[in-house]
C-alpha cells in the first residue's frame, strides 16, 4: 500500500503472459503505473479490471531523452497540461468525449476479447506501432472491426507508425485508406500523426481518464 508508483524500466516483452498470473482482486490501492509498447496490456488490464487510471508514456529508461518529460510530470502531479498537435493531421473532422484507451496496436488488438467487460465502448482509442507492414496493420484493424470495437468508438487518434510499408510488392493502400475503409459509415473524429509512439516524441496519455477530442480543419485539441 505504501507504493504510489510503478514505472516500467523497458518495453515489456511478454507482458501479455503476466495477465494470467496477476490477482487483480488484490489491487485495491491506486498507483501510477507508467510505460508503453508491450506494457499496453498491463495498462489496459488495470483499467478494465480495477478502474485504475494508468499512464501510456515513456519507460524509465527513455525518460531522460523524452522531449515531453515535463508534460508527464505535470500529469502525475495532477495538472491538465495541453498537447501539441501542430504536426498532426485531421483525417475526419468532429468532436468526441470519452474515456482514453489504447496503446500499441499489435498488443491492444488482443485485449478486447480477453479483458472483462466492454471497457472500450464509447471511448477515444489511441494507437501507435513500430514499423509494421501495412498488410499487418490492415489485418489488426480488421480484427478490431470484426470484434465491434471500431464501431463503438467516439474518437480515434493515431500516433507514430514508423515507416509502414510492405517488404514484397506494393500493398496498394495507404494507412489513411485502410483506416477510412474499416471505419466505413461510422463517422468519428480521426487524427493521424499525433506526437506519440516509438520515435522521439512520446506525449503521455492517461488510460481510463475522460477526455474531449476536437478536430476541425487544422485545429486539433485534446482536453483532459
């Protein structure tokens, strides 16, 4: 109970395996759990099981070089700092209110079927990944669509995806094409190239926190 924070030192390979052995019924003391990449599984699980707010942000090993370090520390201290979306793009306009959920796409796609309840319903989903092939991103989003996750969202924010491409012949679809196809007629605000992911920029996003997303023209804001 005296521990107030748990900070992942690194990315968290095989963190999905941990979820089978954690006794979530014993986690009654709120703690600031921080990390990203494979730690995505633990961050979402703590919210789904216990309603705890967790933090998708830099691992401790990346903290010294993280340009948004002060933003994270402000969040942890209880402030509501703003996000810089100057390099992001509005793919679909609109406004949304909902709980922030998400993280690394290749990990998150496994969670809706394995965590309790439909904790993602009405949420604002944020996703990123690291140099995945476009064909794999397409399959992962198709999986989320088949599960009914994409159709239940109020907003979608895509961060950095490295340089998505296919090693074989050209896939024939851009990342934007893939997103729009899977959303279909479900028109929600969609932002791409937001400043978080496996690159140098990694703004911290609190999973389980209510937020308001606004995207009109070149104007983008995310308010906590």
